[in-house]
């Protein structure tokens, strides 16, 4: 202290009580909280549809028997079904403890998965950049910069798509992937991780083993997402781990071994055997249709990737990640293994995040960055108005009639008559995807499953078509009903009810009827 100058010392502890700097949320914490509220409300107001019935069925089977669940949608053994992942088992335990139905558990999973996604995105972007607005811009890019045609698929993070798939295992797996990338990036840096890396600062063999276990869980929860997760990990390690030694190589080998061990010891199915399963390739061919209209706004992030490669090198993690993902997607198209197209939802992330990091640079901006920012803002507006607005804008406030998420009917009216485990034949597209979620079985499962030989599933589907054929005889229908112990028919209003069936209930909304076959009394 200089002569003649008096200073007043603050007593210890006073700042903690009244004199310290008040806590203020970061831009991402504020934006993320508002987005969480908005997206949760948007998700809850839309009826569950599409694959939700399958996931609700999985919960119902685990609720009935946690250790030896049956096939998710048929009266068959469930051993080997990849639907029985750690994520699903946790849902089954929750359902058993609370008494909630499969549909209710899937609905409640949406906000949980959204929280994992938002926190994972924040951590990952903060490993890439300390700029406080970078995660906010990344959230905007991930939800809006897709295309001007609807991209609706499990694992897509657009606003519109998330109203339907937030409760799916793919959403949880993508959130875990973002967390895994954040932790991997923090460890792969040559220098000590910056304070923004968060938990990534924890190093050592145990940390690498835990990281490997996390990748193993991703593989179990959603195997195809793990392909993109592993490619991202390789890109981060190759891009940032510039100096190698035996100790570092051993730790990354430990990470890989822990991932494989985690997947190998899971008792419900063999995740490593799924690599050669081509039974679902055919249904994923649609992923490669209309790529331009559904993804062209992602190209706004390519200049940002080019700038990163120019400033650093081709080893930039985001550049490598984007290139590797594109190669795998292209391989899926060329080889006919269209299932690899499922990683498209994560293929776009490097370009979107690179654009966000580039636009988070403080002003003043040079002309080229102002042009890039203007193009990104225009693209976000175009994506919102053409695809995503209907997901979040309430109908009373809709001035132009935005396209809305699918609004599927429910089948509670039919499920109240069907005992769990009773088999159903249906000709309805909605019903075949939904009714198993209430505990019923299908004579022919709608989706391929490693627990059921695909030839058997197709044979069952052929028998169902024969049962529903206009020219089928009563004797033929009775034989098929006995073969699969069919007790119920759930028929659209266009299909005549067989003479031997007794109508029990019908839907005022869809005109579908529930009819009993095989004798017995109704409940």
C-alpha cells in the first residue's frame, strides 16, 4: 500500500454473503433452459407415433419379466433382441416401480433425453471453443439448418423431427455421444484442457476406462449411432493427439478394450454380432431419397469447415469427423447396406458446429464473415418457415397454416379389451405399429429383429396377408388363427369383418373395428 493511501479490506466471508459477484447464467444456460421448456411442451402436445409403439412394447415386455422378456411384438422368445438395451432395461425397472405403462414411460423419457442432449452439446462445443455464444449458435444450427423439406427420422435433431423422436433410444444415444466426444476431445489435447472442458479434465487410466464404458453403452443403446460416435472419437484423437508415446497409446487401447468389454458382457443380446446383420437394410433405403431437399442447408457449414482446414490442417477434428461420416454414408449407398444412412443425423453435426464456432467470433467482422452470418440467418429462417414452424407454433397463433407433426390415433379403446400377450391380426398401418405398445402380440411383427429369423417373420407376414385376402375361406383363416393363437382382429373400415368374428368395439375417429375370433368371452 502506497504512503498516504488508505484501502478498506473486505472481511473474509462477506463476499459469500452479500459482497460477491452475483451469479448470472451463461448465454447457453439461459437459451438452453428456454429451449428445454419450449421443446418439452412441443413434444408433450404431439401424440406419440411411428416407432413409439415398438419402444412402448419393449417397456411392457420388460415390465412383465425383467430378466427373460418375450419378443417385443410377438409371442416368441426375446433372447437376442437388440431392443433390450441398458436404456430399455432402466425404463422397464422404472415402469415396474411406478406402475406406468410403456406409452407413459416413452413419453416421460423425452425431457430426460432432451436434457442429456442439451448438456452434451454444451460440453462438446465448449471443448471446441471458449466463446460463450458458440453453444447457443450451435443449438440453433442443429435444430434449424437441415433443409426445406421435412426430414423425419429417428436420430434427426431438427425441431420438427424432435417432436416425435425425443423419447426414443436414438435421442439418448446421441446425447451420450456428444458427452463422449467432449470427454474424448478434452483428453486428446496435447496441452492441459481449458476450464471449459468440464469433466474432461479428469485424466488417468480409470478415466479412459470409464470413457470406453460410455462408448460401450452407446453401442448397446443404439448400435448404428455408435458408428458415428466411434468415427467422431477417431477424428478427435487423430486431430488433437499430436504426440504419441507408449503410455498414451496404452490408455487409448484401454478405452477401446473397455468399450468392447462393456458390449460383450451385456446379457440380453450380442451387440458385436449385429455388424453383419443386413435384415434392416431394405427399410432404410428411403434415407437416401431426397437428400438435397432435406439437407441442403447443412452446406452453409462447409465454408466454416474449409476455413478450419485452411487455418490448421486437414487433421482438424471437425473436418475429419465430417469427412469420415460422409464416407460411411456413401459406402452405405454403394454397398446396399442402407442402414449406414442412419448416421446422417450425426453427419451434419460437424458442419453445423463449425459454422456456430465461426460465427461466435466477437465483432467487428470482415465482409466475408458478415456474408456467412447473413446466409446462415437466412437459411435458419427458411428452414423454420418451411419445415419446423409447425412443431412449435400453436395452431391458434399460426397465420399461414404451417405443416404439423403427424397426429396418429391412439388405440386405448381397443387395448382395454385385449389381455397382455393375446395375439392380434390387423390390416391398419397405424395399428400394426401401435397396438403392441399396449401389451398385445402381433401375429407378424412389423419390424425386423435379431431375435426372430427374418425368413420366419416374412412367412408370418405372408400368412397374415393370406388371412386378410378377400378370397380366403373360413377354414384357411381358422388354420392361421390356430397356428399363431390369434384372438383378435383389428380391421380398418375398408376391410370386411369375417363371418366367424364378433365385433367388440370400434373407433369413432378412424372407423376401425375390434373383433374377437377363436371363442371365449369378452372382458
